[in-house]
């Protein structure tokens, strides 16, 4: 068996995958939060407040998942 060491690109790939999974978990959490609020049939002001707090978290989670996927692609191309 070969004793293969981890290269920097392997670390970039796995850290990118981890970051992407964290972003995906954040996106799922935002979806669940808004769907729970929708099922609760909140009034307009309460629904706007839920959406107002969920939107920045949704964009942050989307950013994390995109950055993670870019790290994976860069690690694969350069590795």
C-alpha cells in the first residue's frame, strides 16, 4: 500500500465540502423556519418580521455554500 500524504489541495477540497454542507444546513433551516411561519398563518406584520430575520441568514448560507463549492472546484482543478 502506498503511504499517500494529504496535499494542500486535499485540505482545500475537504474544507470546501465542509463549508458547503454548513451552508446547505443553513438553507434548510431557513426553509423550515419560513414554512413553519407560513403554516402558523401569522398576520402580515408577524410574517414580515419572520422573513426580515430569515433573509440575511438565507443569503449568508447561500454565500457559504457557493464559496465552499468554489473551493472544491479549485482544489480539484489544481490538485
